[in-house]
C-alpha cells in the first residue's frame, strides 16, 4: 500500500468528510447533462453514475430503481430537490476501526 504524507492523509480525509456534499453537487450536474445530452454511450454512463450516487446518498432502493428504469431527468431532478430539502437524509458515515491488526 502506498505511504502518504501527513498532508496527503488530511486531504484524503477531508474529501471523505465532504463526500455527501460532493455527491449532491455531482447529482445536480448530472440532471443538467441528462437533460441536454444526446442518447448514446455517454448518456448510459451518466445514468450509471446517477444510480451509484443515489445509492451512496441513501435514496431508497425502490426509488433508485424507478428513476433509473424510467430514465427521466425530471424524476432525477425531484430526487435532487428532495435531498436538498432534507426529505432524504444521507447515510450515516461508517465508523472506521482505529485498532491496528494484531501481528
């Protein structure tokens, strides 16, 4: 495994501390891309990214499947609005173990 400097460790830690906000912003950007995009490989990648982000943000599984099945950017926009209004709460952070493995 790579050895990171203390500075790099702090940058990585801050990234993961702010991941829900980053994911919310990315999901909002994907709504725009899906509205303006043309059908093709890039559109498929955007829907796949949207699905992964919604799962990370704690959107109920049934709603994720419905939005992805319909492939309607309007439905995705409603999900983004619900997240921003607090109707959908982000998943709590998993608690990392600080114990070192025994040798």
